């Protein structure tokens, strides 16, 4: 007997999440420029775990306790933080083996918003195929939650949502009857052959350019540079592969 | 000296309106299936004015006062109402010269949401060109507010938003730096050559088909069958052309 297909839906803003919420689903948070790309980069480069915090007061308290803190607002590094929100900041020499406290304008708030779901996972172009493989193996409905920009729709998160929805429905294990997912897949179909070029029109690309922070465009829009699947586990982000799979393997041996 | 271009933005849900609100702008409310198409049909067929009401209690009170009431929820006519939300209900024999009280699942709530704007206008494919001509003459920023489906994104309102944004930016009088407008224009570019066929994938089309209410698909997706431009004037919807233009002309003669 063939398995019943699971549903994939797309929510374009944290402010719309109440209308998409399904606590039996896995929520994939996407903030391509730059929080979720940076989280994947951190795990790729050996970070042990990340503590996502929504508020700056909370981030500052962790700093006072001696933690490594990455924090930005509107693209700029906070004065008390060790570094900001560029994936290039999360270099192996800085993050290997470390637990990093992380607060950003949109991304970490979206993670908090979704925390009632069955699982919360972190999505970016750089872990697209690894993430979709994991989602297919988990066999649960999926809601892709776009972090957006201060609750407004943005292009880069929506195109990523389309890429993921296309992978999942294309696998035969998922269906969608969600108009937002259908529209996102259309955008992905237009953008996929020149993803970085297509993103030239995105509003946040212009914000970053004005700040001299757009050196990360190619990195953020190059699929599959890592196999990490960051997931939320008791308020901590860990790499599913390291935390669950390798630990189980080592317990079994 | 050339005039400064005005901005057009697209808001995909009434729940996102606080993040797009600009009280110097004209808000165009779009609920293609079916409220805003029906409002345009009512004026096309000679209605004098419409009173949009968000709540059913309010609609019932107007009925008790003797008004003609159109009211639906989830596609179905309310028992106390004279008729429901199909544009075919607003026939000349019913509406000519009449003031109609109107309450729907999404559309009339969206009109209330936008009521702080400089003007609130009603948009549908059937008045697309007339509406865009009026917006260009008004020379104000425009926010297209998609009524959506219970605050979720929907395809038909978004494609309409793209059609209107494309008309406005194509006129040379408007620009956009709004990612939602850019994405909507992409959808319109895909859909425009077979609009009704494209809408076959929309979730609400399937809801209406299940209810046997999808006979209006072609009517709702055929551009420019009317020149009316319904606008909100002191809590009443009137046709701008009749109310302001013809009245002024008759005062001048």
C-alpha cells in the first residue's frame, strides 16, 4: 500500500503564522538574507549548538555570562556582540565546537514564533537537498515559514520556499493545495537558472548593498554547499545529523 | 519638469496591512472571487450605492430597516439575506437605483481594514483599465490590499494585484520597490494569456466548484467589461464616475 502523501504549505510572514499553524507539522524557518544561511554555515563550520534569542536584552545577558554572541538589527552588528549576521562571520576558527547565542532582525523571531510545532528546522539554499531529504524521511506535514522583512513579504525567502516545495512535491511524497506554495513554486521556476541574478531585484539585496554587506549574495544563493539540518531541540539549535544520528551510532557501537 | 513617480505596493492579506499602511495612499481592495467583482457588477448594473458591513449582526439590522441585503459566509447565502455573493445576483432588475447592504467572508472586512486611507477603491479584473486610469489621474501612492481567504494568501487576488501593478508601472507614472508587487507581476505575466485556465489551480476555485458556485469564473476573470470605479465615500461605496464626475458636470451646466 502506498503511503498517504503529506502536505506542504508556505506562510509568507510570521504575522500570518496563526492562519497556517499546524502543531503536527514540521516548520521550516527561512531567512535567506541572512539568518538561516548563517545558521547552516555555523554548523557546516563545526558549531556545536546555537541559542536563538529574539530580544537584545536576552542576548546581552548571555554575553555577560561569557557566551559568544552574534547579534544584528537592520543589517548592523550590535555594539556588545562578538560579530553580526554574515555567514562569513561564522568561520571555523570562531565557531568550531562552540555554542553561539544568536539574535537577528527577523530570523530568530520567526524561530520563536514556530516553537510550538512538532519540529522546527532551519532552511537555506545551502542545505536545500539535505533538508528536503530529511523532511521526506520524517513523513509529516511541512509549513515553510518565511521570516520576511519586519513582517512584510520578501522575495528571497519566497523563492526558497518555492524551491523546497518543488523538491517535496516532486518527490511524490508531498502534495500541496496551498495557493502560497503554488505561487512560490512559480517564482522558483522563473529564478532557478540564474538564482543570484534573479535576486538582484529583491529589496533586501539593495538594503545590504547600501551597507556594503552584499558580498554574501552568491554564497547565500548557491544550493547544497552543506549537508547540515539544523533543528530546534529544547530551545537549542543542533545539527540533526550530529546530534541524533551520530550519537545514536556511537551509542550502538 | 517631469512629475515624481508614485509608488505601488501589494499587501497579500488584511493581517499584513499594518506593515503596509500609508494613510496618504489610495488602497485598492481586491477580492476577485467574489466580493469586489460583485461590487463592480452592481454599479455596472445601475446600483446607486453599497453599504459594506463587516459583521452579520449589522447586516441583519439593516435588513430589519428594510434595506436590500446581500450577505454570505464561506460561499453560502445567509438565511436572512435577499441574495448572496455571486456577481450574477446583482442583476439590473434587482439593483438599478438601489442602495444595497453587503457583507462577505473576506472582502467587506478588508474594506473596513483600509478605511483610514486617503481613498479606498474597489478593484477587479472587470474594471482593471478604468481603475488604473483613475489611479494614474489621482497621482497618489497605491497599496493593493488582497482580501485573501481568512487572512491566508490567495492566488486570484495576487494575480489581480500583479495586473494592476503592471498597468501602473507600465504607465511610467508609478514605480515599485516592493517585493510582493514584483512577485505579483511575475504571476500576472505567467497567467495573463489564459487567465481563467490559470485560475484552475486556485484553492478557492475548488471551494466554489464543490458548492456548485463556479459558474462565475469566466465573468470574474474577463478584464474590462465595465468602466465603474467604486470608491468609499463616508462609509458608502459609490461609483466615482457617477458620484463625482457626472454630478459636477450637472452642477456646471
